[in-house]
């Protein structure tokens, strides 16, 4: 967790609750699009923590390897897009 995040334990609990609520929201017609936007925002907001986790592990040499962190960090934009696409918040344009 980056040092600038206040109350890290509370933040981890809150983000877990947000993930669970987002998953439930995706299963309902009424809340699906809002859940998609929320999960996309969540994925964007936790990205700095994922970067910090990678920095900590790789600088100390005692944590998870680059083979774990690199795909996780590189795929974050895809996860954001996937949440928006799966919820129907965005749709690819069709030409023709």
C-alpha cells in the first residue's frame, strides 16, 4: 500500500466490500452499468497500490517475482475496459 494512503487496513476492507458489491451489481439489470463503472474506477484506483506492491517485492527480492507483477500491471487497462464492456457501459463501434 502506498504510504500516502490513510488507514491501509480499512482501505483494504473497503475495497474488498466494493469488489463484492460490484460483482453483485453486475448480476442485476438495474445496477449492471453502474457496477461496471464502479469496478472500472476501482481497478484504476488500486493500480497505485499494485505498483507499490511490485516495487516492494522486486526491490527487496523476497516477494513475488516480476513474472507475477508484470502481467498484473500491464493487464490493468484491459481489466478496466473489461468491466465497462461486460456491464454494457461501453460497446465497441460497428462500422457499416
